[in-house]
């Protein structure tokens, strides 16, 4: 599965940085108090921040790191590593959030 | 074929040529020497522990020294012997040969991985100046934060050794993907390679989490950052989640390459193709995958929630399935095979027996109700020694004897090797089977002292430990005698079919005189 | 886009166990990605810890975040994003045999990295001034949450580990900068540049997540 020396076009790189800067602005605006108040929930706010960050991460990975032009195995490596981080979170969270508090008898 | 004239051993001369080598075969031999040395040290600690436990009360030392000795026994065996043992020693030597390559993908990283092991081990041993560590190799918080000794050194040493494992993993995955020779499709690779490949994936995905866990522990000890400290609202059980997220896959890092060796030995010494090649190959990947979902079975009584416990228990049962598939397939390979009982095969057969006991007792421990009784008793100690010693160590010994002629171009004394096996195998059972009973009777682990009722079985166990020690001394003699005075070995003394046997013993620097081209599977005996 | 046999136009000899320079390049890239996976898992552990505790002590985390200035964080984010662009550009120009542009972009990348560290230094000194230290040294007296120290444990551990990777990245960039200025990279061979680039983008990726969860929560 040889992909050779693919040169990422200048136009693509420029469009990517522009998108990234704009998204950074969106992230900041979305976190402003007035917006947070409108949304209401702190958790939703966090989720939105993570989602926007993920779009930025996708752009960096796909275009700056060249994943879009690379062997799909590389993308699998990236996705798997993130997947296993989520796994660590998931099972630890299942434990922590399903613990029943016990009154101390001491 | 002029095999003894020009080979990797005499390709260059002098200690410096070894310390700066980029040849995977030489790096494998360097790992062999260091791993066996660490095994001797870890084994000495084991003998000290068993000697203390021959009678209740203080025999040779008390609680403090016992705790330090048992921590070092565990840390050395886990980080310096069993984890690097097969991948970095045997794997490094054999993997490129098995796929018809000239070297691993990144020879310089390979050398670096060896230095990481050495430096990490040195850092660990420096801790002895500060009374080492007494936490057990699992470093549970909050005790590991508070204990006033060299624990930080041990933890940082383990961190550096983790890099050794990661580099080996990165190297092996890339090697398998990119350096297979012509005609070597994935399903024509020896099962040893499947074992090493699955292991390498685990090394890449799991070890970094250990890395951050150890860093956090060091930060807690040095800076007092308190992420696991209840006084600051931290959760000590979270340490265990982080720790076992690595350490459970770690035990599969220990066993998967061993299973790879067993596949090689069983097929070669039955002179019959392996039964169920694809099943064994996929089960290696399957075991690696499932191993990430079961870590909480080390934490059933730690304060983990019942729901989490039940989930982990069910998933743990699952991992027995691919493991059993392998075992059935190995036995099926023996059936109607032309079985030769030379020492490598004795170790393989020993593995089948001992690993099965170890595996089945693992399923017992996966059952929460039973684990509540067995946790932190000698039942657990017996279980993991059956799988790690009865499993991995048996495979290492079998692999050493099997590949000894290939690595050194000499044959060892078969009779002495069989004698060594006998003492190790029998001694092992004498040492560890009573420990199942002791655990069921309630004897706790990691204690220097115990109630008089446990004394008889402890005496038997200690006697067995001395048998094992004696067996390994004979084994050491076999290896040294073979190296110094062994008769010249042919290129293929076992008549095996994998690629390493199609080149000289010892192999030339470039492994093969011409690049091999593969047109069939690895075990075409009939 | 030609594959070479032994020696490329720029004089690079591929290692003996690879078929050709392209084979070596592909293997090296794959190896770097595998290494990046380990970095993601290492940092991931810190993120997991952060999120688990943030659910438990939401107000404490908000209080901690109030000490962070989103303007510094935003500037740092832009700085790193630009450095990622210039890093990608340096590879782009190496592939086009434009040594001068390649070197220039590496220099800009280095400068951006330096700027990031300067801003980090300013942020850290401001916090130390207030007594906001990691761990036992935490001495801020007016905390509302009794365990506010934990927020700063995470803050310093996560930004510290990230910052150390910025420093390592700067070292790597200097290394390839020297090699590039010596003319060692060209359209046939720029493997170290690619590898350092991937590492640098990862450093950027981690900050892309650190920024919102630390500064904007």
C-alpha cells in the first residue's frame, strides 16, 4: 500500500489554517458567559467545547498531518488510541458513578 | 554451507561492537544475558521469601525486610524478566528470521530499548540505598504515597523500563507490517509472529497508561499533588483503575509470546502441521483485544461498585474462550503426530498442563463470590505463578533450548536439560500447588508471618522452591556447558519448517544469503 | 515521484533492510504514528482523571478556571496553530526542493514554539505570585472550595507535561533545522522532517483540547 511522497497543496494548507483560526474564535465565543447562560447546562457547554475541539483536531490530523492522503492504517492507529482512552474513562466512570454511598458508622 | 565461518557472532569483534550493535540478533543475545541475570536476582529474592516462610514468626527477617524483598521479587520479575523476556530476547532474535527480513524496522530504536531496560533497572536498584520499596509491585495508594523509602526510585525505574517495552512494540508492529519477505502473507507467518504482533499492540496501547500512572505517583510523592489522596478529595481506587488498565494487558504481554513459542514447539516436535492455524492466529488478536476490558477483576473488593464488578467479571470469563481454543488446538496437533520428547517439547507439554491449571483457577477468581474469599490470599499467588512461571517461564525455557543451536551453532547436553526440566517441573508443583490450598484455608499473601495451622503446607512449598532453584542451576550449567563445549549444531537439527531453520546456525549477519521467497504455510510437515 | 534504488538524488542511503528509500519512508511514518498513539494514551490518562474529578467537583473546577486568562490561552492556541502551518509548509517546501523556504518555515515554527513557552512562563509566574502551586506548596488562602489545590494539580501536571513536550519539540525542530540548512533534505528524502512534523502536530492537537477544558470551562 504505497502512497509515495504526496505533496499537500498550498491551497489546502491555507484553507485549513483559516478554518482553524475561525473555529478557535467560535470556541471562545461559545464559552462566553452570555452564551453559557443561554445554554444553561455546564455539561452541555463542555460537550460543545469538546466537539469544536474535535473538528479542529480533525483538520490538523487530516490536512496538516496528511492522514487524508495516507494509508488508512495510520487513521486506524489514531482512532484506536483515542478509543482506548475513552475505554479507560468509560469503565472507571461506570465504577465511580454507580457507587452507593454508605454512611460511616465511625 | 559454511556455517561456522562467517556469522553474526564473529561479524565484528569486541565489547564495543556489541554495545553499539544494530543487529537484532546481537541485541536479542544482549537481552538474553540481562534478562537471565535479572531472573537470577529476582529468583534469589524468591528464595529469601520462601526461606522466611518455612516457619511462622521471624525466621531470617521480619516484616519490614520481608515487604521490601517481596516488592523487589515482584518488580524485578514483572518489569525486568517476564515482560521483556520473550519479546525482547527471543522475539528480537527470531522475528526478522521468521518473516524473511534482514532486521527489524528500526534497529537503532531496538538498541535504545535495551539501554532503556538497563538504565531503568539501574534506577530501580539505586532505590536499595533508601531501603527500596515495601509497597508490593502494585504500588497501591495511599500507602505508596506515604511510605518513606526509595519507592520514588523504583517507580521512576519502572517508568524508564516502560519505554523499553514501548519501543519494542513500535518496532515489532512496523516490522510485521512492512518487512515481510516475498510471498509471506499474514496467514503464512509463523504463529510465533502472530503472538509477538498481538503482544506488540498491547505494548503500544497499554504501557503509556502505566507511564502516566507512575508519573502521577511520583508527583504525589515529590510534590504532593494529591490526585489519589483522599485528604484532597482524591480517589485511591482511581489509582487502581489506572494501574490495572496497563497491568492486566501486561499479563497478556507476558503470555501471548509464550503461546507463540508453544505453537512452534508443538508443531515442530509432533512433526505435524498445527491444528487450526487461523483460529490460533485470531485468538491471539482476540485475547489482546479482550484483555483491555477486564482489569477490574483485580479490584472486586477494593471499593469498586458492584455494577462495575459484575461487568468486569462477565468480560473476564470471555477471555477464557480464545485461550481455551488455543489449548484445544495444541492438543489436537499432538493427536496422531509423531511426538518427540526432547527437552523443548517437555517444556511445551509442561506448559499445557501448568497453564491449564493456572487458567482455570483464573476463571475461579473471575467469579466475584469466590474472589471475595480468595482475594489477597495465597490462592491468587498460586494462580499467577501457575500462569507466569508454569506458562511463560516454561515457554522461555523451551524456546531457549529449541533455538539454542540456531543462536549459537552448538548443541547442549540433552540429558542434563531433561534433568533440569524434571526438577523445575516437579519442584514447581511442590511449591505452588499447596498454595492453592493455603489460600482456600485463608492464608493472606504478602505477610512474613502466619498462623501455625499453615505451617506444614508452607514447609512443603519452601522445599519445592529449593527444588526449582536447583533445577535452574542445572539449567544454567546446561547453557554454559553448551556455549563452551557443545558439539557443533547443524543448520536444522530439529527438522523444522520455519524460515530460521533454512539459514545457517548461527545465521550470517544479513540473516539470509538470498532473500527468501515463500510459497506455502510455515508448518508443511506432511 | 520516483522510487530510488540505493542512493537518492540528495545522497541519502536507505538502510539495508529496506527495499528502497520509499519503503524506508513509509515504515518510518508508520512507526512515528505508533509512537504518537502512545503519547495520546499517556496524555489521555490525565484527561480521564480530569473529567472524572470535574464531574465530582464541578464548582471547584470552575473556581480554579477563573484564575486562568482566556486571552493568554487563545493567543497560545493561535500561536501553536500557526506553528503547525509553518511546520507543514517546511515539509511542503522540502518536497519541492526549496531549501530556503523550508528553513525559513522551520525558523518560524521554532519562534512560535518559543513564544508559546514565554506566554506559559508569564502565566505560571502570575499563578505562583498568588500562591497557586501544585501539590503541597499550594498556599492560596482565599479559596472557596476546600480542595482547590486539586484543580491546580491538574492544571500544572497537564500544562507541564504538554510544555515539556513543546520543549522536546523545539529540540527536535532545531535538529532538523540544522540538517535542512545543510541541504540534507530534498524531494526524495525528508523523513526526519516528516517525523518531527507529525510529533509537532500532536503537540498542537493536545493543546487544542487542553485550551477549552482548562480555560473555557
